[in-house]
């Protein structure tokens, strides 16, 4: 019996060594294999190592069977799709060039109705780069970038003037950003994005949907910049830390719907700069849990046009802050749960008998003076805040008022309601 096990072990080791030798041997050129395939064919690569770069200029399916590796040799982009209707699947794609100007990537897409799924991208500067490409699907890929300082990495997924694409169920990690620029009607659904700079960065990109993603440990979770009518629904945005840590940021963005998300343990939960920019359109924040952040909502200036309705504010160091001696009173705060609310609900209707009000005491020091932010949450400033509340020398500033504060958590007690609101947005999808 012992000899039988020994023979089996030797056979397994022999197979492993043969596979290792095959992968470590000279790579087969991939381009002749592609050139020999007929349009519409399925090319199933044998296990082994293949040499890129290569260009696919006709519709075909390239299947690696989970055992084919395409190595770019650190020269340019590993695979270019210059066609419509091609599929890349079950491949390991590795070692692109390192030229940012040329957007050296694992895969460049320059067409429509292509599918890139179930692939592993390793040591590629950019993962998947789409430019002027529509109706493509990027699904269930594992994507990282090169080992470099975060600013020197490339995007895991990059969309440039590319509309109506689906980015779904990918794991994007240790890259720089996921960038959606000048692109509309895209759906970013069910991805995990971690250890990057911007989890998702929108620039001049309207009518996009971001749903059911888990965005963890990035400097910024999602940033909406000059991008209108974005729907951010049912995402987890956690641990955006550091001096620039923001869960969800806005810059001159209007018509956003932020529904059913979980903002947890970020330096700043939500940051708003001149948003909404369109005076006739507001931004809606409804059914979100905003918990254990340094500041739950930070306004860059005294601005208006945001509606906060039915959110849970739990365990945040500071509820709302406004830079530049301003207030948040010109925004609509209705029916939110504030765990620091000290009022009563004598008629037990779930609404506080008195409004919830937030005042700026010693917080005004670091809100008004950037240099004083170093001392935020320090024992000295906390002691000064206590004395100011106990025996105020100057009149505090009212930051905002919620006239109908909820007295119980809404995103657990009212989960069905929040889910219904999120479901309505998802059912509608992005706009045509």
C-alpha cells in the first residue's frame, strides 16, 4: 500500500513538473493562432505560455481553459480588441508595458458587443481599457496593476467616451482607480474594489448606475465630479481613511440619487463641494447608514439643494461640518435617525417631539481655520468644547435642524422600505 501511494505521489509530482516546464519554456506566438482562426470561431488554447502582444481584428472567442497564460513581455498592450462581438475568457493575461501615455494594458477594447469574462490580469499597468467603445461586458475578472506607488499604477478598469457598458462582479484591487470619464449609461454592479486611490471616479459622466458594490480600503470610495443624474444604490463603502479619506465625494454634481448605501468607518462619510450645481435639481440621500465616520457629512461651503431623508447617523465623531464659517441649514433634513438626539417621543409615533439641532461650539476653530484641524479630537479641543457648552462665552452657530427626527433606526426597522426604494431605482436602470 505504501508503494502504491509512493507511485501515485511520484506520478502527481511528475505531472506538476511537466506542467511547470511547459509554462517556463519558450512561449508560443499567439498572433499566428488568431490569424489562422475563421471569423466566429472558438479558439481553445492548449495549456501553456503564449507570447503577446496580439491584436484580434475579427469576431471570435478566445478561451484559455483556465490554463493558458498570455505574456506581453512588458511591451505595449497584451491584447487589443479592434473588432465587434469578440469574447475573451478563462485567460491569465500578464506583463503589459509600463507606458502611461500609450495606456499599456492587459486588454484594450476598441469596439462594441465584446465580452471579457473570467480572466486574471496580473502585473498589467492598466487592466481593461475601453475607449469609444459601447455595449461591452466586463464580468468576473480578477484585476490588479503593477507594483508601484499608488499614483504610478494604472486604472483597473478605464472607460473613455464609452457608453452602455456593464462592469459586473469583478475584483479590482491594488490598482490606482476605476475611471469612468466622459461616459454615460454604464452599469457598475456587484464588484469588489479595494486598496486603490479612487474606488470609482466619475468625470463628466452622466446617467450611470453604481449598485451592490463593496468598496473597501481605498483613499476615496466614489467621487462624482461634474457628473449628473448618477444613481448610487445599495453599496458598501468602508474604511476610506487618511487625510483625504472620503466615502462618497461630490464636485459640481446634480441630480444624484444616493439610496440604501452603507458608509462605515470613513474619515469623511459624504463630502459635498458646490453640489448640486444646477439650481433647479437637487441631490437625494435616502435610506443610507452613515456610521462611525470621522465626519458624517462635510460641506465645502454654505450650499443648498441636498435632501437627507430617512438616513441613520450612528456613532460618527461629528454629524455635520461646514468649512468657511457656513451652515448646512439651507439643505433639507427630514426624518433622519440621529443617535445623539436627546429628545423624547411621548406619543410613540416614531418621531421626536422636538427637532434635532446641531450647533458648532469649539468645532468652529477647525472648521474656520485650516491650521487648527491638526488639533481636531485632541484632549485640549475636547476640553474647550466642554467648557464652551457648559458656560458659553460666545453664541454658537446652528449648523442644521431636522424638524422630524426618527427615534429608532430606520435602515434596520425600515429595511423593506429602503430595499423597495433601491429596487425601484434598479428596475428603472439608467436613462436612455
